[in-house]
């Protein structure tokens, strides 16, 4: 009997335990439902940002970086090997055309200029001497030619006399032959001398021409050095603003080294750069948006660098408003290149709520309740996102980050 009683008591205890557990679980479920029903998540208007769906233009863009540069910037270089003697104007100063900026010590080049002058004078004297020598030689040859001509005339008379004497019986045939031979020799000598005269004339022209060319080269070198010496007083070639100047007085500079940069600040351009992975998406005349703080300027790509450096491609943007007061030299700006444009589409201001996915969920605000809704997006840029479906014009959407409420279907929004 004792064993049966103990079994019944044990069974009753188990049933009682099961019942208590069941009651606790039901109670917890009821409490959870009660809390979910009466304590829904809530936010205030101050905690969120709201944008209204509207109809307008949407531009799809890709991001790049840019730097504002003067549209025209001239670099003045050292025309000679010299040292910096004095700096007359510092960076930031406005200059007018012809105004001196920097002075170079040009004593070494002036010494070289003097040497070239002496060498040129020496070459001119050499040419004059050559002309005199050649003219004297030519005169001597012509005189010899005249003497040969006189001798030939005399020998012709001798031949005629020998023939007359032969006919008269007062001479011999050998005398005639000897006179004729002397005449032929004299004629050949004269022909040889005439050829020598022609050759000497050509030689005279060539030698004088060579000397004149050498003189012309020296004169060009002298003129070039004179121009360099004139440029050694570094002056502005156009009005503008000095953006950089080499102020290392006493330091040596070589020919071609940069000394001064002068910019025309009446117009600017933007030097852009981006990853070469997007190189196939850009082209000349492509529209570009330049953002400077809250200001937007528009322009277009005018030149794309053919080379890639460190996986970066560079390009130049010509601005529609190149004289905007917002532009400053070497200013860093955000660049957005427009790849596509659509008119008359639904759009909404971009914000953290949009993560770039084509299909995503957002909260639509109506009568103080934010309701989760699935939307489909299209083109996007820094300012707007295109809405393809899920929203209509006039809908108010929470554009701030709602990641903490990803499991909520509705949120109460209070003032």
C-alpha cells in the first residue's frame, strides 16, 4: 500500500509542476504581447530628417576629386646659369606687364658675351683677309692669262713668218713645225690657266660662303645670349598674381630652372582625378558638377590624360562660370561626373536611409506614424535618389539612418 500512495503523490506533484510552468509561459506571452501593443517604438521630429517625394530631374553621377587651378599660369624660367641676386616681389602680389620681379647675377654670362663679340670681330677680319688673298690670287691668275694671250699672238705671228720664209726659200720646214709646236703648247697652257681661273672662282665662293656661315652662327649665338641677358631681369609678361617665387637669394640656378609663377586669376579650371577602374565611363565633353560647400558649379571635361599614374587617371574640367567668387587657387573640391540624366521622374533627397541597393525598405510618415515600406530605386547622385516604385509624389519619407528599427513595422513620431 505504501508504494501505491507514494506513486500517486509523485504523479500529482509532476502535474502541478507542469501546470505552473504552463501558466508562467502563458503569462510571459501575454505580458510580451501587452508590451508590444502598448509600448510601440517612438521618435520625435527632432530625431529624424524627412524629405518629400517630388517630380524633377535626376542625374546619375560618379564621384571624383578635384583641385582648382588658374586657367592660365605662366612659369618664368632662368634663361642662363646664374645666381639669384635679389627678389623684388613676393608671392601673392599683383603684377603688371613689364614689372620686374627678380634679378639674377649675370656677370658670368656678360663675360661670355664679351668673348663672343671678340670672336665675331676676329671672324669678320678673317673674312676680309680671305677676300683680299683670294682676290690677289685671282688677279695674279688673270694677269698670267693675259701674258699667255700675248705670247700666243706672238707665236701666231712667228708661225706666219716661218711659213712665208719657207715659201720664199729663206726658211725650212723644221722652222715652221717648231713654231707651230710652240703655238700649240702656248694654247694648251692658256686653256689650262682658264680652267684654273674657273676653279679658283668656285673655290673663292665656297671659302667665302663657309666663312660667312661661321660668322652668321657666331652672330646668332651672340644675339641669343643678348636676349638671355635681357631676360635675366625677370619681368612679368602679362598682368596677374604671383603664385610662387624662388626666394633663395644667392643660390645657383641653371638654365631652364623655374623662378616665378604668374597666374591669371580672372578665370579658373578644375584638375580632376579618379580611379582608373572608371576610365571607360568618362569621355570628353562629359558634364561635371563641382561642389564647393553649398555652392554647385557646372562644367565639362575638356581633356583626359592618356597616361595612368598609381592607378589614378587625371582630366581637366572647363567651368561654365570660371570667374566665380567661390573659386580659390589650389582649393580642393568634390567632383561629380554625370553619366546619365532623366527628366520628369520621382525623386527624393538622398540620405543615410538609402544604402545604394535597388530594392530596400524605408519608413513613410503619415499622421504621426512611420510605416515600413519597400521601394525600388533607380539613378542616384549626391543630392537625389530616383524612385521607381513604392512611393508617390507628396509622400514624406524618413531619410535618416533607421538601422536601429529594422525589425519595427511602424514607429510613432511625436512632436
